[in-house]
C-alpha cells in the first residue's frame, strides 16, 4: 500500500513537472517570437528606434536599444505635468489657481491652440486648463508657462530625478528649443527610464489619487498623434499617452517622432509602451506606422497571455 501511494505521488509530481516545463517553454517561445517581431519592425524602419514595453500587472518587460539617449520633444510635457501636480499635492499650487497670460507669453511661431483661442492674451487661465493644453493638445506656450510656474526645467528635472529616474534630462523650454536645432537634444531620455516613470505614475505612489486620476484623464484626452500608439488598436481602446514631434533639418532628417503611454486591455489589465523614433527620413505616415505596428504587437501579445 505504501509503495502504491509513493508511486502515485511520484507520478503526479512528474506529470505536474512536465506540464509546468512545457508551459514555461511555450511562454518562452512566445516571448522570443514577440521580440523577433519587434526587431523586424525596427530593422525595416531604417531608423533609430528605442522601445520599452511592460505589462503593468505582471511586470514582464521588453527593451530595445535601451542605451540610447532619445530627444523627447513634447513627451517631456508628461513629467512636467507630474511636477506641477506634485506642487498641487503639496499645497503650493492649486488646480483652480489662475495664471495671468499676456500676449508676450503667447509666442507666434510655435504650436499653440491656446494662442489661437486667445491671440491677444490678457486672460486668466486655470492651472488645470494649462495642463490640459500642454498635455492633451501639446501646446508649447502652455508648456513654457507651466515651466515658469514651477521654477523652470531644472526644477522639473530635479523632481523626476528625486523619484529615482536618472536616465532622463529636462533642460530647455519649448522657446529655447525653437531657437536652435541642437537644443532639443538636451531634453533626452532612455526608453527604460520613461517606462519606469509610467510605471510609477500608474502605481499612484508619487501623486495623490486625485492628481493621478486627473493626469490619466488628461492623457487619455490627447488629440495629437492619433495614428501612433492608437493607430492600429481596436476602436475605442483606452490609451493615456503623450506624443512628441520635432521639425526636419536641411538634410531632410527628422530628429524625433515619439509616443509613450498606457494601454488598457479589454480584460482590464494595462501595458506601458514607450516608442522613441529618431534620426529618420521616413514620412509622417510611415513613422506613425512604425509606432502603431509596435504598439499593436504589444497589445496582442499581452492580451493573448490571459
């Protein structure tokens, strides 16, 4: 009887072992296939593409060209918004606090829906609205007004570094970037660092629940880059994201076309995606297509895991 029990126990253990081993092997195979698909997309783009992807629930992570410093362009308005909201949480600012915007604040040769609405300035705009303009609409004038409100790019840089995110630099305003091609490269980030920032933001440990929910909603309402991360995802997929786009130099090279954000899957879980596309001669449709293909692969991979 004892022998029979031991035999049954051993048999059960062996079956369980083989099942787990097969499942692990299958998962590893899918992992490798996914990596290969992303590598193919990056290679076909003939551009410098940095990618970081993480399942925010299970923490499975993929990194591609993670060591490069990519110009963020308007992606840095996401950490700027976090820094502003940190000041709100500390009682130094209020979302309802109004900032007086003069005509001098509304630079003419830059992207600014705020300026289009108030061409002559002379208005008081709530900080909550300025964050909306800067993040949802990627408004460059609203961005610089917020920088001045919190003490400049160096204060935002210090705040983000204080969260433990080191491989990122926030050094210049939108106005400063507009004056010289090379200035944009002083605002850089490595893919892994932006992924960590998205993860921290999603966890809600560094901002209050109210501020986290406010910024998540604001990023979900982003109007720029509809064909980037969201481009190939099922209609009505919730994506909280921030885009970035540079100009093109005399050689026809675009410095940056970026999108970073958090995708909500149909099962309620989330995937953080960081895609920095740099130093490229691709046209807008092709650039957006690269970002859209990568995010769709990530969406399909993490959804299939469940």
